[in-house]
C-alpha cells in the first residue's frame, strides 16, 4: 500500500545548481577522492602532518618566570 508522501515533499531543483562555497568544497572533495588524485592528496597531507610535528618538536619551551635556582640553604640529600 503506497503512501502519497512524495506529493508533499517535492524536490527543489534550484539547490542542484549551487555555485557557492559549499558547492566548491563538495566539488573539490569529489575530485580529491578519485584514485589518481587521492594518492597525491594523501602524500601532501602526510608531508604536512610530518612537517608540522617536526616543527612543533623543534620549538623550545618558554622558561618559567619567577623560578630561579634553589636557595643555597636547601640541604642536599
């Protein structure tokens, strides 16, 4: 017994011809997941992650302000 649901939910054909930012991102993702480009996208992402982690690893932490060497009167163990 089919219900007349499609009558109430007519398709909006205007939404299929989007030219906005979302459509550009969607088109890029479609392009990026096809096999020849997907290998290049994967390698670029891998190099970006590796380079970013290397860069973050080479940063030197800031010295704590207000903490100097311990006073001389502290006994040694």
